[in-house]
C-alpha cells in the first residue's frame, strides 16, 4: 500500500537518532517516503496508523546474507564450514538454475520482510551464469525491499579456488563487467550494487587486484570474507590488502574471526566496514565473533544472518547472540585481569548493529538506519504488549533481550506499507513456499545426496 502522507501516532519511538532519542507516546510523519517530523503530538491530514502499545523503530538491516541458501535451510546445522565444500556447495549449488536462484531469493526476501528486515545486502556467489545474476536481481525488484546486491562469481569458481588458489586467474572473466553494468543501469531507487569478491582469503592477489580495479572503475563498493578459521594459518587478508595499497573505505569485511588487533585497526583507520555473523560463525566453527576486539579497535560492527543453512534468519537472534558473546568474553577477561567484571557493551550498541551501524556497513547511512528527519521511511512496529516482549520498561533491553520476528506487526519500506496487522500485503506466502519446496525436491533428487538432507 502506497500513500503520500502517513502518520504513525502514539507509539514508543526508538529513533536511534542522537538528537531525537526515544520518545514514548510520540508521533512520526512521513511524506513521499521521507520522515519529515517526529514529535509528542502532530496534526496532519494523512493516513494514520494508531501505534499505542507498539514500539516504532528503524527497519532492520541485514548487512550480510546469502539469500540463495533459503533453498537449503537448516541443512548445515549439524555441520561445519569445510563440510559445506563437499555437500551443499559441490552437490547442490553447482546445479542451481537461474529459476532456482530466483525462487530462493524471492522466498528469502519474503521471510526477511516478515521478520522486520527492510534492507538486505545479498552476497550472491552462486552466479553460475550471467542469467543467474539477472534472476536474483529480478526477485529483488519484484518485491518491496531495499537491497544492496553484491554481485559475485560462480560456485564452480569458488570450489576451484579452494582446491588451488593459484589456478583462479583464468576465472576473473566470471565477474562479467558487461553483466554488472547492465544490472546497475537498470537499478531502481531502492537497489544499489556492490561486488562480492573472494579476495585474498580464497583467490590470488593477482585476481584480487584485477577485481578491485574493476569495482573502482565502476564506482562500486566491495565486500569480502576475511579472517575465517579453517585449521590453517590465518591468511591476513586485511594486512595483505593494506600492504598492497588497496585497503580503503569502499570495502566491507565479513567475519574477521582470526583477524588480529593490527588488522582490525587497519580497517578502522581506512574507514572500511566490518560485519559479524554470530550464529553462523559459532555454528560452523568459523571462529569466535570478534565483536569485542572490533570495538576495542575503534570499529562499530554490524551484524548479519549470513546463511539460513546454519542460522535462523532472525536478526534479533544475531543482535542478542553478539551481545551475549561479547559480554561473556569481556567479563571473563576482566575477572582474570583484576577480579572485577569491568565495562560491558550496552543493548543500545547491539541494537545499532542491526540498524544504524548496519546502515553504515552497507554505505546507506545517509538514507536509513535511524528515524531521523530526512531519512527514508523504513520502519518497523513491534507489538509491545505481546507477552513475550513487554512491558518494555527499558525499551532497548526489551528489544535486544526478547524481540523476535513474530513480534513484528507492521513493516514500512520507503513509505510503503508492506506488512500490517501481522500480515504481508499482496504477497502469497503459500504459493512462494510451494514453489521453493518443489525446487528443493528437484535439486536433492538430482544431487542424490541423502547425507546432506539429513
């Protein structure tokens, strides 16, 4: 539902804006998709959403997610990262058709919107042909979500690099410049692009240099995995990029579990971004989430749900686990050092990791991430009176400690109401789910991989 003027009345407004703060019983006015006023009482000729008994907060931002994993949900919960190479990647992902990518991406977007996620950085590395990339982008354009589409390479290339990083030079052409330029030219207002690079973590420095040059010629930011624990020595991705004079603020680094303090400081000094994915990192043995070390080095980590093969896809879970793991590490370190617990991170900081800091991690801080005046109206309403959420005496603590996707009543993206009264607007979830299930059944039968299926 699209309306020129929309008034949200009487809610607990958690703005994440340093000027506005939190306002109980406040009103928020939207005009043409932009937040134009936040105050205790507003008068306006506008469609009105009565928000008494609701928490009004910025839409959630998933700063790192591979949406194509929707088709293999839960299949790696009892697995580890190395096992993915021979199961999901080698037996399923290499067989994805463009239609499979479309169906998986579409279903993942619907799930995200239902859980209050209004922006997602889709790190797509199953672009087995340019048509696969076109199919993924089509799914984003058909649904009302804000997207940073991170265009990557094929699953065959990824598997090849894992076997022999020196053999990847011939595969650089897979990052098809013409295909990327065509997609970027057709982007709508809610879609921006990045390049998803393998980087020195998997590829050679020669390939990395070539792909970074391409990204900068196209004016696109870059995102890459770094600091992944896999049994070998740390690859020092960040340090190698810095040493080559390539590290800059147009880069986003994901995980960084084995990245030392020196590398984390290099990220901060370059004004680059960092994203932590606590559930996947802990479930797959990627490493201990580096949230505490990142903050100590001057970074503001964002959080992502990574992949629903080993995570829930609910960003509230990621913020909660990030906070608890960081507090546990800091408390243990403090007691070992001085016998006292020392300072611990706040629930507001954890909430910023899926809103304000996540917007910065996606190069969108001027548009979304808070409910400040002039920001685009990406907004979520939580039912504060739900027995598993309220009463929200400390609203930041209530959200991070108890909220979940099932508490999301209303979702607004760019001023458009896409969920209301707990129901998605104009989206047939049953039909989308049935199509995804049929694609999953076909892939599993084709791969003949019962060990992957459980």
